[in-house]
C-alpha cells in the first residue's frame, strides 16, 4: 500500500515537472520565433520537410475518407429520399470534424514522429550541445523554425484534406451512384457557412498544429539520448498527440457549435 | 607535485569546484589552472567526469560550488549574451565530432561563420577552404558527414572549431577509437595548431601514451579529486600508486579489478534469491 502511494506520488511529481519543463520549452520556442522571421529560408526548408512531404499521405487519405463518406452518406440519405443533400453531409463532416482531426492525426504520425526522432537523435549525437558551444542557440536555430513550420502547415494540410475529400465524395456520389452533380455542389454552397463551418474548422487545425508540433519537439528535446529513449519519445509523441487532438476536438466542438 | 601559483599567464582557472549529479558526487572541491599557449591534459579513467568538466567550463552545466574563470570572466555569472560571446572564442571538439548531419563538410565548417558574421560568401569560401586545408581535408569539402570515417569527422569538426579563430580549444577524448594513422594525424594536428594559431588547448583523454607525448602539463583525476599533476615526466615518475596504475594500465591496484561485491564463497554457496 505504502509502495503504491510512493509510486503514485513519484509519478505525479514527475508529470508535473515534465509539464513545467514543457511549458518553459514552449515559451523559449515562441520567443525564438522572432529570430526566425528575418531568415525565411530556415522556415521554408522546414515547411518543405514538415508540410510538403506530408502532402501525399494527406491527399490520398482525404480522397478515401471523402469517398467512404459519399458511399455511407448515400445509403443513409437515400432511405429518406434526401440524396441530393449528400454534398452538404460530406462537406460539413469534413470541414468541421474529419478534415482537422484526421489530418492532425496523420500529421502527428507522419511529421510529428519524424520531428521527435530528428531532435532526439541530434541530442544523442551531441549536435545540439555542439551548437550551443558554437554560441548558436539550438532553440532559435533548430526548434523554433520547425515549430513555426508545423504550426503553419497544419491548417493548410487540413484544408487540403477537406477539399480533396469533398471531391472524393463527389466522385462516388455523382460519378458512381447517380446523385445530381448540380445538387451536390449547390446544396453544399447554400448550407455551408463560411464563418461557422470553414473558419471554425481552420481554427481547430491551427490549435492541433500548435499542440502537435509542441509535443513532438518537446518529446524530442526531452528524450533520454539513447536508442531506447528516442524510441519511447517517438511513441509518446504519437500517443500524446492523438489524445490531445481528440480531447481538444471535443472541447473546441462544444465551444464552437454548442449554441446551435 | 607542488601547487602552481596562479599568474598572469593563466587563461582558465577552476577553483574549489564541486559538482554532483543526483546523489553522486562527480567533483569534490577541485582546483585546476590552464596556462595560455600550452597544451594541458586532463586524464583519468572513464566515468570520472572529464567531459562534465569541459561542459562546466563551457557553461553548459552549473556547478554546485566554486567558480570557473575563463579569460577573466566568471563563466557562471555571465548573462546569456555574454556567455555566447565568450563561447565564440572557445572551440570545442566533441568525441563524436557532433557534425550537423544534414549539411556537407563545407557547410558544416561554414556554419559558425554564417551564423555569427555577415561575411560575403566569397570570403567564407576562402576561410573554409583554408581551415579544411589545415586539417588536410580540402578535397573532401563536398562529402556528407555519413560518408566520413571517424577520424575524418573529427578533423572536420576541428576545422569547424577553429574557423572563428578562437583563443582556446577543448578536446573531448580526441583519440578514442582511432586507428594508429588517424591517431597520429590528430596528435600531430593538435600540436601543430596549438603552435601555429597560438591556441590554448585542453585535452580530456584516457589515452596515456598519445596525450603525454604532446601535453605540457597533466592533471590526473579520480573519484572527484585531482590525484596527480605535473609535467608528463613528473607524472611518469609519480610515487602515487594510483597514478602509477593508471599510467601503466595494471589490472589491479588501488583501482580494483572487481566491482564491489559480497564475499565470493558466500555468494556461491548461498541459495534462494535469483538475480
């Protein structure tokens, strides 16, 4: 019993100290963004590896998610003779929920894990220490550009995911199942609100991008510099990002759409 | 073994330094002096905290007690910007080389110049090629770090460490894991650079032979204390049993061959608890 209590106490203490380290890290990272701005090249390189290289997985997944939505939506809606509203259903679910959430989960798996492993290995091979000894702040030079790149890429990727998903839904809906193409687009245009739906979806993805990049970079920077430590850190990035994304999604949805 | 009196010529002085990691005491009230223009070696077995000492000197770690004065500045009292300015004048060569793996040899050596100066690219090119020539790797400028051997990586890192023309270089285990030729090259380079660039060098190492061949002064550390100091000749003649064991590499002596354990016979005959 005492052992259990001691164990619990130890775990609580270490989680709090990790939270403290994480917050401090985030503040340093945000402060470092100022020095990234005059050097757009650093940012562009990272946007490429974090954003552009995630393009393929995001677009293919978006296409398939949209196609499945088109298929499932059609079967349900056609029972009520409402298949012309398929476009609304596909677009709303993508723009409000699936676009930001699924793309953020994919982003955490594709880019987040890569960031953690990269930073963890840089730490293990003394590259970060080496930089410090060359009087170059690794937070400003390495971490902040990556953070900013993740933060900026996420809404772009989520938007892309939704757009391709909507096309996927249209391919299945009107291409294969015979929903009128005009109705698909017109209903969507009439029902989807720019602020309520699209902007709220973008806000979600901005939040997810922020949190995922923070978790990924912090886990890498905080990793025990051994192969086992880095492998654990990478796992934690994916697991913690997924939990945070889903938890935050619930909170944000309640705040944004609670009044409807 | 008399104590050296600190004089004008001291570049770094470590005084009454204590440092512990968790419950383990790494340094217990040690004092060392490093003279300008000389090669000073810090020797001792693995795990005595030699690398930790370099990190303390570079201000990457904070001591529990004591001070480290580098060129008249107390490293741990400096503000961040002042510390960074001091570090620009302190080169450090890490054991692994610590080259940035996403850049070529050329870009690695150019890195400190690009970060700290606004020199035109043509000037950077000249400086980088000069430093690479000094370590004999001008021909390898386009290679990536993963294409280099361990010895070459260290030489590139050395070129990078001297590219800002520092006043001193700290070498962390420069000879570990090198074949005899690269070892010879590094020994020669450290000595030659120290002389031609007027550097002050600090070598942390446990390679007795190579280090004592080029060092002007040696400190031997063990168990958080300085157990011997002097010129290489004086160290070889030392009457300390410990220093003798370290210099000759005897398997048993003051440092026991066996990790502390309970009585051998008792352990063999005891039953029950499995490891």
